[in-house]
C-alpha cells in the first residue's frame, strides 16, 4: 500500500513536471502551428543556466573548504540561491525563445517542415555546445538547504519535499496562471482568436507578430522553468533535452495539440503510466520493467486509435 | 481632398502559383459600390487582397491606395489601421470566443467613433447574447457580430463579402437597412453579392468582375431592367449562356 502511494506520488510529480514543459510546447503550437523541436534544448539549457548562476554566485559563501570531496553538499544554500537562478534562467530562456522565433522562424511562417527542421538543427547544435561546456556527467541544482529533504505523509509514507510539494505546487500555480491569462486577459483572448483564425485577427488591426513574440516568450519561459524544476528534482544530463522533447510530444499528442487542458490530462496520463510501468511490470518471475517505455507507446497508440487528434484536439 | 477613397490599379493576386486576380482596376469614393460576378471570378480573392488576408501563400502586385495612402502588399493589421474594415465571407467568427470577447480583442479606443457600446446599440440582439459563444449565434446574429467587429476598427471603407449569404429574407431586409444607414453616415462600402436584390438595394453603382478583373460597370436600375445583363454577369441561367 505504501509502495502504491509512493509510486502514485512519483507519477503525479513527474506529470507536474511534464505539464510545465509541455504547456509551453502546446501553446506555441496552438497559436503558431510551429512544432518547436528545440523545446527540449531550451528545457535543458534553462536548467544548466540556473546551475551555472547558482555555482558562480552562491556556491562560495559559507564553508571555505573547497576541497571537500562530497562537493556541493557542504555548501549552505539560501532560498535566494535557488530562486534567483530560477528567475534569471527563466527570463534568459524566454528571451532566447523570442530570438529563435524572430531570427529563424518568422520568415518561414506556414512552412511547417522547414520550421521543424530548423528547430531540430538548433537543438542538435545546442546539445553539442551544452555537452562541451557542462560535460557528460549528470549534475543537480541544489534546493535551498533550509527546506526539508522529505515530508512524512499520513500512513508513514515518506516523500521528497521538493518533488512532492514544490514541483506539484509550481505546476498547479503555473496551470492556474496560464488558464487565467488565456481566459481573462486581452492577450489570452487574442491568442484564442489566433488559434481559430489568424488572418482574421490581423484583419482586425491586431499585430499578430507581437502576439507571436509574447507567446514564444511565454512558451520558452515554461521550458526554462521546467528545466530548473527538473534539474533540482531529477538532474541535468545530456540526452534529457531529447527525452523532454519526446515527453512533451507524447503529452500533447495524447491531450491534443494546442489545448492547455489536454496538456494537463496528457501529462497526468504519461506521468502515471511511466511511474506504474516502472514498478508494476513484474509478473511472477518475469521482470518487464525494462520495457516500460512500450507501455507509454501503447497508451499513445490507444489514444490515437480512438481520437486521432488527441483527447482535446481540434482540426487545424 | 481630391484623392478618391479607394483607387485600385492593375491589382494582381496569387495563391502560390495560381493567378486569381488578373489586373483589376477600380476607383470609388464614399458611395456604396456593389461588386458582382459569377462564382470563381475572383471576387472573394479581391476582397482578401484588399484586406491583406490572402494568407502565407498569397501575394499581390499592383497598386491600392486608400485616401491617398498606399496599402498594397501591406500587413493586414496595417491595412486595418489605415481604415479598411473587412467582413469576410462565411463571417469567420472565432469559435473559442464569446460575443463580448470578439469586440474586446479589437481594442478600440474609448474615444473612437465606434466602441463596443455603440455596436451593441446598433445591434441590440448582440447585447442580449454577450456571453454566448460567437459560433452558437443564428446566422443573422453572426453576420451582425462580424460587421460589429469590423466597425470597431473604425474603417473608412467597409469591405463586405456576401453579407446576405445563407440568411433568411426577413433578416436580410433588416441587414440591408443597417448597412444603408452606415453608408448614409459616410462610410465607404464595397459589397460583394451574388444576390441581385441585395446588391441593387445597397448600391446604385454596380461593377462586374469577370475572369479576375473588373470587366464593366452598370447601375442597379439598368441591371434590374435588363434580364440579359443579369444572365451575363451573374449567370442566373448558366446553362443557356454556355450553349
């Protein structure tokens, strides 16, 4: 029973992280029909930038014993040492997203294949540069030392504090914030109108390019936040860019591209299936947990067989 | 001000490689003009070319001047800001937005001539259905919303593409009255219509589009009294004409 609760929580927190990353991906696609294949690279870069800021600005305070073998664990991290990198990295990635859109994608509007190839190329280049600079060993962003490492839930279930509280709360706040932006603000209304009929929005005197800039800023920021959360919750390592791109794709394919609610449902489905398949794919002596990824694809095939546009998808 | 409201000279419009509007020219002032022609002659494409909404594969060449300002090939939002309001064929409302949201997104200044409040005064039906999704309105209400939305850009020239399409006759009559009032108040009007009754009720001047250009022009009086013209320009009896 305890194990089941822990595994479920694992799934939920994974889902929360997937949602944060995939919501940016799906919003960008919904408005601009751009499949941003560099979204995973922005995720990982966001994490690495936060790590770099944390190590450069906040590592040296406290202990002077730089030779300690156990490394970072000796350093005291204040709450600022986590939040400042989070905010800065998020903003930097947001701006980078805008640059990417304006420099590479803007003049290829409507050319889906070109845009996909350009963003794939960018993500490959970024991946190599990140590998060259930060190396191949996985690294963590340190959570503030003042935060507990774990919490004890009723029924004596222990679960990571950052994972169980911070990431879940962040996903809920972000989800709610995005919902309000899309539902209540003029920007959000224009975005929804733009998803329906972009040309008609510009015929009303609205500069759609400016809305695109706003959307790419927001979408890339979400990848950046995801990178910092993921880098603290799991770790940062080469290959996670493609892993999170793939996750985002699966999430939005399940949920329906362009739909925020779809991203939430898709992330939940993927997170829970991932978590359960990792543990419960054991039948007697046969341990199939190595093949858990197949269950993910079975989920994908199942959804697509019934709803080819995803659960909340609409024809483009 | 000697410059006419709208001057189109040798306008060409393409979708990809398809050449749809082939050298259209038209000069009009603030008086209403009806644009007629058979299906596939390029009327809607001309409207899209004028409003800048041909989409990513479309392009135009030639010259279009509104009140003396060159608007040919400009981005749609600049054309709208310059004073062209566009009421497209099929209304093209936003299915995710309510009636009120349709009017809010335009961002009309509260000091402008047209505000959401004035649109609601013009179309009280819309005020009653403020929070209803735009696409669940009746056909007539949808057309009202599409017009109201375009009015909020405070246009000098309103381009309407088949406003009466798919509407009940009584609804069309009310619509004609409203559009006439707008024109009487000094708004330029270019109306594409397949419905002869609507076209002639709205405008005295009738221009005819054939094979992508403005072929000829007539008046509503002449057109109404001459069945031969009607047949030729609107293809009321296309089979007889082909023979």
